[in-house]
């Protein structure tokens, strides 16, 4: 055996094999990290530290769809309430394990670069598929009114307002689930508090649970969240259905209610507001916490003096 061949077998070949093995392990580690790391600049939800809520809606060819049904067993789930709940039970659900695409996966749905199927539904919609009006649809995700260019890396944050769309391409969405009034005509303010005194979400409650407003007056309702998790405040309109165009919705102080660019939920220890006016006297209108739908109250509309 020549000296050159011996050197190749003893020194070069083992070194090359070792390098290949290191490269394989590096790729595997990086791939695993991609499921645990989140996009730059986004705080990762952590086990035992975070309990986040992000309201969402799902639209197909211009039609709003029912919310996904309840599922449990994972910390990134929903209660069938139109809310993405994020409080990781284990480390695999932290960071990018809490991405919106993973939420779909945990619920046996699908959201990737060109397909969408809401958990609980059987039909998958694909980019290029025609809507009933002949327009070609595509999968899109909007967060607080802005389009997510790479929604596969998006991690829902506490208070985000998510709109998932299959339909003709859109650039920016408008609020279509509420009435937005300015402050100009406000004649008085009412304050209300939301708290959850016990670990059980069912203990969440408003104080007071009933508000009185005169027909035709414009009132600014200030909502104090004194809890250590996020909460919301939505008033149902005269149609008696939540999530429709005649609702009123509180937004965080400092945000523009016409854009809701900070979402609809109030962070722990913060305040929000909504300006309301009801012109007709009738049955009391319900309000509720959008994250805990059992926390409700009523608005009594009285005759104008």
C-alpha cells in the first residue's frame, strides 16, 4: 500500500466523515430550533409565565365563518369562543411552537404558504381557487389591520386582533364589526372594572355589572383591567349578535378606535375606552369580556329627560 493511500485512509477519510456527521447534527439542531425560536423582535410565550388571548375571525370569499370548536390538551388552543388562547403547557409550545400555523396544526386544521383549513372544517382552500363570484382567492392574514407578509412565522401576541382570509387579495382591512364614535359629543364618563379574583377564569367579573345610559346621549366608558391577564369589553348591538357591525368595542387607551392598531384587549393593569350612543329605548343590551364569555353585564337604556 502506498504512503499516499495510507495517509488518505488514516487521516483524510476519518476527518471528512467526522465533518459530515457534525454538519448533519448542526442541520438537525437548527431545524429543531426553528420550532422553538420565534421571529426576531417578538416576545416568546413561556411556560408558567404567559397567558395570552388574541381574538380572531375567519373569512372565506367575503363570508365570515363560525369560529373553530374547542380543543384542549395543548396550551395553544381555543374554547370555541373566537379567541386564540396561548399559555404553553410545555417547552415545545413556547416561541415558534405558539405560531398561528401551530395553532391550526394543534386543532387539526391547516395554514401554510398557500392553503388554509380552519380546525373543525373539512374543506381546504388553496391559492388560485375561484370564489363563487369568479374572483381568485389567496390565503391572507391580517393583524391589527395590517397584512402579515410572512404569516408562517407570526406568533399571536396578547391582545392581537387577527383576521384570517381566503379571498381576493387585500392590502388593509377596515373594521366591520363595530361602531366607532368620536369624543366630540361626549357628555359624561362611566367607569367599570374587570377582575378575576380566583385562578378559575369563570371567576372573572365586571364591577358594576349594570350601566345606565340615557337614549341619545354620548358616553365614554372607561374600562379598568385590574387583573394580571388580559381582558376585553364588547357591547352587543340591537341585533343581539356579537361580532357584527352594530357592536361597540373598547380599545386600549392611546390607540385609535377607528384602526384598533393595538388590538381589542386590555393588558394587565391597563385601561381602555369606548364611546357609545344608543338612540332607542328597549331591552337591556348585554356586554361581555371577549376572553371569558361568562363575564357579562347589561346596559339599561333609559328615556331621555
